[in-house]
């Protein structure tokens, strides 16, 4: 059953038009990431806080249409807190993701390093899933995952926050 990959689907709208060659250098943006309360993934709400920035480089063709995006998260730490009990854990959130628009309107995606997915990017199972490794996926024109492969370790953090 196809599932949306949370982090990648946010960027999908930026890469709606495919192209083949870059005529310009990338557009670089830096953002502080805001806090978010995650509901429906664990049996309790979880506050997510990220210390660090995300750096987004968007490559565009001569017409200004985006065709590739690289996002890096240097030295980030993610703190998750069970809102009900106050139990917190902190994990690394370092790595990068790469998105490339294809001529058929789909997007190829690759995430490397350490980061979160919710729900599970392969099964769709609820949880806050921490990947240490690499994930590769293809998203169709609607942002639905049509293929996903993970290499590394994928762990649901809800049980660690339940204590």
C-alpha cells in the first residue's frame, strides 16, 4: 500500500516540474526548524524539537524550473518528549536528503544519515521511526511512495518514550 514519506512529501511541491540540465548555480536557503507536536504516532502526543539548521540547495534550469534539491542537516540534534510523562530522548539528526524530479512527474528521493520518519516509510505503521542508514524511494506525481528500500537500522522510538 503506497504511503507518503513525511519529510520528502513536504519538498515534492517544489520539484513539480522536471528538467534535464542546470544553467544556474543552486538557490541556497537556511532555516531554523520549529517545534512540532506529533499526534497519532505513539499512544501519547510527542513534542519534537530540533537544535540546528537545515540547508536547502535547489537547482533550477535556464527557465527557472527546479529539478533537483539537496537538503543537509549539519550537527542537528532531535529531542522528543512524551507530553504526558515528560520523558525525553535526544538523538542525532544529521544527514542529507536528495530529491530529483523525473520527466514523468515522479521524484526519486534518497535520505542518508540519521533522521525520523512517521509513520513507518515502508509499512505505514504508526510510530516515530528513527533511521540510521540510507533510504531510497520513488514518489509518484501525487506524492505517494511507489517504491522504498531502506538500508541500515529503523527503530520505533515510541517504546523508549513510554516509560
